[in-house]
């Protein structure tokens, strides 16, 4: 593959790369979701026929029945093409997408192209090695978006100026708006030992805080008591575009008083609505509502988990502190320590209103990834950084492994032991599933060797086993009732789909291409690590059957095709994914191949044997 020689002034080449990469992702994901068919023309060459239009390209078929497509090789009816919008039109006709849906999707794609182009303009200035030296929040702004979603930077509702001011790739920071909210419309939840004043002082100075209180007293006059109000942060875009017009009734009644921007500066993480405090990185991240449609849903903050959400975080923290395996793997929880939500008196009376109207104004305070570092020598990165390449195609994971001094197998084994095993243990022992995709996990390294992970985002992305198990007894019933409960055959998908398919499906081909470590060996090693863990906990044999990660097939979950079916109209609930034909499980295939080639039977490795004393403690 010949990569574009990118010069900072060659904007046309950068635009071609932007289009080409989206085209490759669109073809690959729609073939994976079985909306399109691709046939092998010869070794490494594939063809997809869209009506009377033929797309040919060079690609590598992965063990996940997914094609990694060389975007520079794509031809349309024999002519090289970098026109993503024409591909969208060809897909519209081939898949018989409704005109209304197709036009909306085209807008989504065009926004994605524009925002991706802005990101690549900045990304091209850094090599893979230089990217790893960046401040973590700056690196987040340069990372690829969700690899499974075609229009993954659409942000419908934002224009170019909004993106250049508030998007992750803008690399810009800003102050938050602060609103005084009357207790009659406010829902709050605070963790143990946390009060509202302390939260505000984590975001501003004492002087700023006192100034806001004085402004509030002046604005209220003698009509209201300032003690009946609490200060709530709000994203500046959300206030000016949504809150000011939609909550004007509350502003007129002085149930909501705008006190303006003040305090520390915040910068958006890859997930847009979660912001890092760059003035004081040890302080809380804040997750704020932004009513824009991005990828699969509107990015609001629902009321449902606010009052009791901190209990979920505390319970997870308690079990990680008391469980020897979690302690040994240094498993960390980014606690969501407090939250607040402002009710819209009129919209809440329309029960089946589009969900975006029920999620317009709220805040969640979450421990920052910096605060979870155990030493100043630890490096930390969002998990999606392991999938990242520079504009010349060099991967960050190759730089990490080469800098670590370990072999690829040793490095990966360490990653699996500190990431996949704790996530599996959380499910097996405690019946908890977390959607551990690239934006929900932080990886901690020392000397570039994986040491631990932290998990986050429990308001909606954490689910429980529907069957009662004793290990959940410490979680209060009223808190349990807020969470989604799934049967075991569904909960296991938080690992199989939310983690293996969402992360490893994209990571293993990079490792194979750039580190000469085959996908078969990748998944054989992962299966080995899982088998080692299971050998340490024979008392959970039945639960290993419930949550069988080594089973022959896995359901194929589809996201892009859902958008074509449901369109862009409002819904009372967030959309659900669709299913296609089952996948062969690469872990199962790797075990079969190992047996066929007379590899040694899977036994606990030396590193796993160091945990046997912990297993004995659990066999009670």
C-alpha cells in the first residue's frame, strides 16, 4: 500500500484521505453487517456490487469476518474514487433506503467528513511516537471516533463554529455557565462525604464561588431566599441554544437564574459531553447535557440515575477494594460521585415525549483519570488510543510495545490480564456487565507496560444479571431497580460485543500487520488467559457456562443498518441494535486450531500461577 505523502499544505490530499477512510469504513461495516456482499476476485482483492455500480478494493479478511480495506485501492466501475458522498448515493439505491432517511444520513456523513477533515489537519503534524508524548486530553482530541459507526462525527445540531469551539478535535478549552436552580425543580445525589459546596470549589476558586452567591442575592432581590437554590454547571452551547429558550418559563419565575461563565477551564474528551478540568486535572470531570444527535443518540443526561447513581459507583469501589483479584490487577473505578438534574415541569408531563426533551439539563461529577494514577510515573491513555495510527499509518500500540522491551506476546498477555480478566471477573462473580468499548476504559502503563485499567460511565452503560446472586446483596434494592437487568445470555454481550468486537476486532489486525503477530495467535493467547483465570476459580464453573466466552458462535450485532431502518425521527427511547447471521468465535477457532496442530494443552501460565493464593481465599 502506498500512502499519500502528506504535506501540511496539501489540503486536497488530506480531503481525499478523509473521504477514502470513511468509504473504507462504510464498505467494511456494511459488509460485516451483511447489508452488502463482497466476493473475493483474487487473493487480497474483493468486489462489492451495488446495483449496476461495482466497487473493487484491496482488503484483508480478518477472523471476525470483517474486511480491513485499503482506502487508496477503492475503485468505482474501474476508476479510483475518493467520493464518499457518491458512495452514499450508491448505497441508498442498492439498499433501497427511504429518500427522507437517505437525505438525513447524507447530512450526517457530510458533517462527519467536515469534522474529520478538521481533525486530520491537526493529526498530520504528529508521528505515532510524538502522539504518545502529548498530554492525555490533547491526545483524546486527535483520536479516531467510534470505528463501528460510519457517520461517527455527525453531531447534528452543531455548525462549523460550534465544532471549532467545543468539539474534541478543536483542542479548545472554555469556562462553563453556572445556573442557580431552585430546589423545587432540582434532583440531586451526593456520595458519602461530598457536599455541593465542595463540588463547586473543585471547579472554581473560593472568590469565584462567593461572587456567584452575591450575584444570586442581587438578582433574587427580596423575592426569594438564596438558600433555596443550588449552583449547577451547564455547557455554554446548551445554555444559549436550548436552555434559554426551552426553560424561559423557569427563568421568568426565577426558578432558574443564569449567573454567567466563571471558574476553571474545561476541555472536551472524545465523548464530547464529558469535560476534563485542564486548570486542575486532579479535580472532577463533568458530564453535561448537549442536545445534539451524535452516532446513535442525543447526548443528554437522564434523570433516572441521578439520585442514586453515586451508590452504584461506591458499591463497585467497595468490591474492587475487597476482592483480591481486583486488588492484584489494580482494577480502578472512576467514581461518579455526585449528580444533579433539572426537571422541565411541562415536558415531564408528556411521558412518551422524545427522550431528548427529558434529558436537557443535568450534570454528573466523575473522578478524573488523572486522579486514579497510583504514581507520577504511570502513563495513561483512553483505550481507543491503542487503535490509533498517525497519518502515515504507524500505530501507537507498536510504539508502546517496542518501548516496553517486551515481546508482543508478553505485552498482550499483560494487557489481557489487567483488562479482560477483571471485566470477566466482574461479570462472573458479581453479575455486572459494563460496556467496555474504547471510550469507556482508561489503560494505565508503567514503562509502557500495561499495569491496570479504570472503568467509567455507569449511568446507563452498566447492567446487572436478572438472576439474584448473593454477591449483589450489598447493593440496595432501590438502586438495583434503576439498573437494566438482563438474562445471562444477553449480559455476556457486554464482553463479547461491547469489548471483544468493539475493541479487539479492530486491534488484532493492527497487531498482525504492524507487529507480525497473527490474529490466530492473538486470540489463542486471549483464550489462554481466560482459561488460566477459570482454572483459578473452579467454584464458578456453572457461571463460566452462563458467560461462555469460548463458545463456538457469537451473535452479530449491527448498528449502521438500524439507522437506515428507523431513520432520524424522534423516539421516546434510545434505538436498539439489530442482529445479522452469527459469527464464528475467534477464541473458539483458535482453541480448535491449537488442538489440531498438537499444541500443548492450555495450562495456567507463570503469571497466572502467582494468583493461586487468591483463588484459595475465594473457595469458601
